[in-house]
């Protein structure tokens, strides 16, 4: 009996290899429950102090040192997407177009440059999509809200599962519009251009 108790008490004081590694680590190690949007609240995450600035950053179980995302940002050059945005005077989706000719006469077929055709074609004219007006936008919102009201009434009466499903989906969609979040497909004027 006495032996058993002894063993038990020894077990409590024993530290795991992970804890040993954490104690040896020259940076602060902490385990925290998930709080961020991309973390599970019930899970525990290992944090370590950044070796440059000291702020806590999520690390893997085996990490022995970390440089936080902010310090990495400072070390590397500005992200390249700003560069790309500035240099490209091409319209959105140009590389999906069967043929696109830029203002210098470079010809692209589905985004692939055709050097032999350079200068043989007129630059593509891109119709700028017109945004819907403020009045149209507020009209869209109020119609959506009226629709939600009507659909909710319908939902209260609906019996079939498929009807309930459909109504719920439509309500969600219209509620989103009603709150001012207009889907991308509805933000622009429907242009009746006949491409002949
Ligand atoms: Zn840092």
C-alpha cells in the first residue's frame, strides 16, 4: 500500500519531455486556448516569444525559436502584389479572354502572348462596367427587405422540407442584400450590349 502511494506522488512531479524542452528553451513558452478566428476555442496552442521583439506567436510543438509575423514583414521587401497592381493596365480577367490586345499592341490568346501578331490588331476596347446608382442601390435594399417580410410569412406556412429549405435560403440571401451587402453580380448596371 505504502509503495503504491510513493509511486503515485512521483508520477505527479515527473515532467514530460515537452515540458523539459520548453524549460530548456531560451524563449518564453506558453500554452493558450484558441481565441482567434482561425483557432478552435477548445484547443490549446503553443506560443513562443518572438526572438526579435518578444511578442507571443503561435508555434508548432517542436519549434525552438520563432520570428513573429510583424518582424518578418519588416525584414522582407514590400509585398509584390502592389507592384503587380501598378504595372498591369489590363482589365480584370484579361487572361481568360479568347483574345486580348493591350495598348502597346501585344496580342494575347487566353493570356498567352502571341509575339508574331504584335501590332497587327487594334487594342481591345474594354467596356467599363457602370456601377448602379445610389438610388438603385437603396431600391434594391428596400425590395429585398420587403421580400424578406413576404418570404417569412410564406415560411411560417410552409410544410414541405424542400420548400422550407428554399425559403430559408432565399431569406438569407435577401437579408444580406437588405443589410446593404449587395452581391458582386448585382453591383453593376446590366449592360445590354449586343456584341455583334
Ligand atoms: Zn517580432
